[in-house]
C-alpha cells in the first residue's frame, strides 16, 4: 500500500524568507504527486501536481516542487513567503487506475513579521 | 464554474441522531469523491462515484454510512446513529480526469457530535 509522510508538523518562517516543506512517499512505481493548501475552516486548494516529465513543477502563488525519485521525495518550495501563505499544507499521492488520493498528515505553516 | 459546494457547512448533532450532507460537484465532472478529515490529520478517502455508480468504498465507511449520487449529479452522505467518533470535517471533491487526476475540493461540512 502507498503512503505519504510529512515529517514536519509545524514550521515557522519569517515573512520574506524562503520555505521548504518536506514530503516523502512510499510506492513501488512512480506515483502522481500533489500539494494542496488548506486555510482555516476551508477546503483544499491545489497548488501544483506532478504526473510525469520535468521533475521541477511550477504551481500557483509562486510555489514550486521537485520530484526526486532516488529520494522518494516531492518537496515544496517558495523563495519568499508572504503573510498570506500561513495555512496547512498537504502532500498527496495518486496511483494510476486507483481513484483515491492518499494524503500526508500535513504541515502547519506560521509566518512571523 | 462555481466550484464544488457543500451543505451545510456546519452541523451539530446529538449522539444517536442521523445526519445527511449534500455535495454539488462542478457541473461537467463525472467523478465525485468523499473524504473525512479529523483534527490534525490529512483527508482520508471514504468513497468514489463515477456518474451514479458507487465504484469504491473504504473500510472506513462502516454500515452506518451510506452515500448516493442519483442521476450522477449531486451526492448525499448519510450517517445513521451518529457517534462521537464521527466528529470530523467531511470533504467532497470532483474530477473530470480518470485515475487520480486533479481533484477539486469543496469547503467541507464540519460535523460535531455531542
């Protein structure tokens, strides 16, 4: 069975600083990978996705993520965070032929002035 | 495109009562999903519809839970004889793409069982 691990439960970053959120997965083949963001009391918004091809993917709101097969990782990055980026971030995995997404436990991002 | 909508947004009920939630997917999306999210956790898959057919159910979906999608449009999720452990956010998502393609999520229904 597939799984997703987000090792950091909570990260605090200063506004304007760079950000990297970690995501590791376990699956026997190349999965589909997603990053979603959830603001308090809200549903999930898709930031970016990796299906195949270029391992560096660009998303909305200035986010990017890099798929590294050798490390089974799909880390999310942003060069300069804004106060509005404070939210919960979820990494998710999908598998061809299986309709469900498997989510990690999330990383809560706090931005300090 | 008005997005995925869910109703109600919040529901407080007493243990043992039945509750029903509604999800309206993006109009042209034929795939609809239900997930459950408890505090401090990521969403967990409950069930999936393609048009009106319920094609997959998680073991999390006990016999107190039932979901329908009549005519392949909106969907309902009913929980009978609610328990305190059912307290969670229930998320609905829809998709046009097969096989774990991009899923669009609604705002969720937060259920509190007292």
